[in-house]
């Protein structure tokens, strides 16, 4: 069932999945294609599959970038006004 969901969401290739063996606790990190090929040869019930969330911008990073942009615009405006 989970593999069917992966096939439907195959468009998002950036998503990676953590696959952990329930008995040996071996951990693999696979993308969608690798995951589908992996479960062609392995039994899915022996493994736990969890998606790894991609790094998203934090609000602090957005605010910091905004302050940097505003500061650079102010400095460039000040330099241009001195030339005029």
C-alpha cells in the first residue's frame, strides 16, 4: 500500500526516505526510485519507512534576509545620492 502511495507521489523526486530494518536496525536513506527498486527484492513488512523532511526556510532566516536586503538598499541609495 505504501509503495502505491510512493508511485503516486513520484513527481516529487527531492523527497528522501529513511528505511530501517526492524530486526537489525540497519538504516538506509533512499529516494523514490531507489525505494521502489529496494522493495522489489525485499519484504516491506520487515522495514519501517519514514519520509525525511527537506530543509525549509525558518522565519528567522527570512527576517534576517529581509533586513540584509533593506540595509543594502539603504546603503546603495546613500552612495548614489552622494554622486548626484
